[in-house]
């Protein structure tokens, strides 16, 4: 390995959401414990980004920002090179993060009471964006086929044909179940939405984190017709561990959808992004690919390690096709929600994300973030395994 994916780093007292949530659960936490919850990584941000930002800061004037030509060119190149998606500069809309982008997109498409289709379990802020804006959540639970999750196309088609339902808020790859949707599945989604005037907000923030042998297809890239009804939310944050810089690139080819989205971002006062976010994205998409390729190998190794562990413990899990999260079914332990968390936090000292946060379909599940040094992950899994054996 050329890059460092092994150093153990404490993020205590550094403003890390993941670490602070852990201390909120438990005020006394041993120094060797690392939280496995919020989706950022316990790896150093790539050296090209850190060094590049230092160079930039040496002569920087940290003023207000707007997108600039070389930035847009680099974003375009990344999409073409890694995803075979040819985009135009004017299709790219900036906002401070993907949650912000999909919230603005929803607000630009729906009025109060309009139905928004989601496939649960799903990333909680998607539901938050629907609820806090008084839109109607239309949940079509994913079909759990022995921990491989699939879309219930019959139910989807039925809900799509209801004229009160206006938008599909889609997660691709899917957080938390780790599915990388196949081309066939995506085409089916596109067809149903086209036939029923449903606009798609496709959150593809995990697009670069795909396991060997799997391929991510950008939904909007499957046909000009699908592209025309799709708002694609992306960011470099998951791929390069720069979530704290709040940058996102939303791709919208349809002029009217783009105009409405931009107007909503103005209303939300959310048009500008951090100057370091621009710079970090530019550096990542120019010089970060080698690091990303190595990262994917480490993540794959970590997934395999988890799979061996959970198989031995007889705890079923969704075999992830992408992302760096693992969705594990703890129901075989026979503990209720409260007992499970008491066990995980107090006995095993494992701080994962409770599955119930992702919808009632997640009751009894835990979401593990496995983006941490392999040896540290091993220690945590061993501790969990030892404690489970004592139950
Ligand atoms: C599907 C999905 N969308 C969006 C985000 C967060 O995006 P941002 O930090 O850019 O708001 C996450 C983070 O976990 C995510 O999993």
C-alpha cells in the first residue's frame, strides 16, 4: 500500500459528530474504542488533499465563492472518466452538501401534502426532509429476500400511478442495505417514473464506493428521457473523507428543473459553498484516484473480515455491493431494542447506528461503519464476539 490506512487516530475533542455522539451515549469511553456509526471514515484524508489545501492556504484570500471554470471542468472529467457520464458545465449546481441539495430539490418540486416515494429502510435525513416540509411520505418497503434487498416493483408502480405522488427520493447505492442497483432495476425505475410523471431525485453520494465485480450506473445516464426527469445529487465527501468541508455537485440537465432548484436554493440562502470545499474537490478529482483505488481494497478486506465474523456468530447481514456500511440483523440474539443497546454500548463497547433510525423495517438491525483500520476493526469485532458468547 502506498497510502496510510493503518494509523489509529483519535478524533476526541476535534468536533467529530461520530465521536461526540459516542460520548453522548456514554461519558466514559476507553481510549481504544472507535465509534462505528456516522458515515465518515477513520482514515486520514488523502495526503494530496491535505498538502494541496496547505499550499492553497499559504497564499489564500478566503473570500466569498462562486463556481469557477477549472473546477467545473474537473468535475465533468471525473464523471466522464469514472462513470462514463458526459455532462455540461451548466448542469452542475453547487450547494453545501447533499442533504441540503435533496431538500432544496424536494421543495422545488412539491407543495405541502404531495407524496414522495421512498424505499425503506433508508438514510434518515431523507425522511426528515419530507416530514419537516409537510410532504407526505409514501413508503414502499424494500423486499428483504434473506438479507438481499429488492425493490417491490408492483407496489412502486401502483403508488407511482397515484397522481398525488410527485417524486421518487431514491438512494443509489442504497444506504443502509448496501445495494448497488443493477442496470435492469434502474431502467425499470426510470420507465415507471416516465410513464407516471414522477420526477426522480437520485442521491448518488456513494457512487465511487463500489465493491470489486459490481458496477454503479448513474441513473440519469441510462437514457436522455430518464436524464430529463432526474436530479442527481453527488459529492466528493464520502469518496475522499471530506464531509466536513460541505461541498456537493448536483447534476440537472433539464433546464426548468434546474432553474426551480436554483431558485429554491436562493430562498434557502444555500447557494454558496466553502472555499476549501471547492479546492478539496478539485484536488480530489484531479489527483485522488490512486488513493481511492487503494481505499476500495481496504474496504473490501474489511467487509470480508466482517462477513467471516458475522457468519460465525450466526448473525445474518446484507452482503454489501458498495458503500462502507454493513447492515446486520441482531434479531437472533433475542434482545429487545433497549436490551440490545445496553448490551452493545455497555458490554461490547460497540457504538453503531441503531437500525430503527432507518425506519421500522430496521428494528433489530444495526448499521456498522467499517471504514477504519483493519486491525482496529478486528479488535472491535473480537470484543463483540466475546461478549455475544457470554450471553
Ligand atoms: C445517502 C446519503 N446522502 C447524503 C449523505 C450526507 O450528505 P452531505 O454530508 O453531503 O449532506 C449521506 C451521509 O451518510 C448519505 O448516506
